């Protein structure tokens, strides 16, 4: 089981994943909006599309980062430093601009489950923030000198999907109440924003101080 990271890494990654999953963004907005307007099945189809997008991102990261490790450990080190900087930027954005959550309850023509799935996939794959996030976030949890880095990256990406499901499913099941609660309690959203900022700032500090030794 050499592809499984150590317990400390798993715990850190799990905490970051859960906080990221509960942080409102384009994916969550789509799930809730489709559920409110088209029903739960459509909301779940959109969620499934986004999770498939996450799997594609993970695969691309594993292939790309693995090639980078083989080609140049120094380049991989630079990527991790860049990633730390990007995590700081995300933390600052969370505090300065807050979360993006604006679901709309529009009635209209019935949308097929396939189209809803494709919409979720598209929102995920075409979001530059998600692309950059995965490219810089996952490498923070492996070492350039670890021969099992590709397997660990793919394991963490799969773990991200598995941990996201129990967080997002209740949001779809209770979309009406969840949407109303988020709109009525901006303080809760701000608490999530600060949690997000704190966790990712800590990860950025960890990688910077570790590489400075």
C-alpha cells in the first residue's frame, strides 16, 4: 500500500478537503440552483458531472506532476513554492471578497439528466480557478524524491472526491433550506471563509518553512 500517504498527511488533506467542499462556489451554486428549479435528480446529475471533472483534473495533475518530478525536481520545487503563493492568494480572496453563492430558482423547460451532468462537468473543467487549484494544491502533499508520488497524488485526488460526496449530497437533499439558511446567515458564510483562509494559509506557511530548512 505504498500509494497511501502517511496518517498526518491524510488528516491534513481531509481537513482541507472538507473546508473546501463547504465553501460556496460555482459548483455548489449550480447544484443548488438545478435542484431548486428542476428537482433533486437534476441536482445530483450536476454534482456527478462536477465530480467527474475533479477526477479528470486529478489524472492530468498526476501525469503532469509525475513528468515534472522525473524531468526536474527543482522545477517541482518551484511549482510547490508557486502553489504556496497561490494558496495565500486564495486565502486573501476568501477574506476580502467572500464566497460566491447565488443560486436562482428559475422555472423553465425540463433539462435532461445528461445535460445537467454535462453542465456540472463543464463548470468544473472550464473553471480556471479549479484547474490552478488542483495543479498547485495536490503537489503540496508529496515529495519530489518520493518514488510513489504518482500513486499518492491519485489516491489523494480520489480521496478528495470521496470526502466531497457526504458534504455536497445533504446540500442537494435540503437545497431549499440550505439556500435560505445561507442567504439569511451571512455570518455563517463568513466563518467558512475565514476557516478556508486559515487552513490554506497554514498549508502555505508549512511548505515555505519546510523548504527553507
